[in-house]
C-alpha cells in the first residue's frame, strides 16, 4: 500500500462503536480501494462466493473495503468483519455497507444517514462479542437473544477458519483441539453486554493492504493457538 492509499483509507475510515464490556479489540485493518467495480478478495473467503463491489448503483467514484481482523468472535477463534464505504466524485460519502453474520446490510439509508454533511467518517455500531455491524444499536434487538452468545454460548464455535486459511495453521484440527479452544474462550472471555457503546480507537499504523493482512493472519492465529496451549 502506498502512502497516498493509506492516507485515503484513513481519511474515510469508519468510526466504530463497541460495547464497553466487549473483551476484544481490532488487531489490523486490511484495505482495498476499488476505482472500478470488482470482486472482493476477502469476503467471505471463497473464490466462488466473492462479492462484487459495484460503484454505479451508489453513484460512486471509488469504494474502500475495510476488512477488520480480530483474534476472536465471542464464539470462535478467528474473526473478520467488513465495512464498504462509497465516495462520490466530490469526495463525499454516498453509501456504506457492512457485514452481518455472513450477509451484507445497507448501513446508510434515509432512516439512518450515519454520516453528517461533509463528514468523511461513517458511524457504525458493532454487535457485542459478535461484531456484526448495524447503523444504530437499537437494531441489535432484532437479533434473537443477543446476550446468550456472549455468556452461555461463548466459545461454541471453537476454531472457525474460512476456506482460504484452512491449510495455513501448523496443527492438526482435531476434536481435542476444538474442545480446548472452546473452553479457553468461554473461561477467559465470556461477558455480559452493557449495551452502552463507546468509539473504538484504531491507530493509523493498524491500516494496511488486504494483501499484507492476509499474509499475517495465519501467524496471528498460530500465536493464539500457542497461547491456548494447543500443539
């Protein structure tokens, strides 16, 4: 990523709000700039299912894909969520989409502007523990029993690597490994959401290209497995 590209990504970086009790933080942000319509390389991970970023429907001059890597979702090891910001020829944000449990939601609507006039940062809320995105925190009430996954259901997914990273870890993924990961997540991270949200501070040094982040993710996962004591 060039310095010019990095500055552009930081200029339009979303302002993300986490539940104040959420135990996780954003480790890295992999960015891709689309100056024309094209396929995502990071969502959701399979070449046969990659989403198409289309500029024309949003009247956009370009779009920026932000892929947020966290070591954990409250239910599994490995977490990657996405926000797409669309910018028009005048440099104004003209659209925004976010990932929500494997799906894509339109975050910027007439009901939810999420970006004030002449602002370059959209404001988006992250589901406690799960990190799916919504334009308003009240909308998480639409999700059935959202507290359950953060406490009773913590760790249920174990190690949840997508297809593109399945062969990158240096351990055999066995049921014993999965049980160890599940127990670790539940014991260390289970929490009760406060439903009180605060903005997340993301250092500028955490922004990189998706190409670079995709190379780093296997090492980050391996570090966590070693920390858990899986060998």
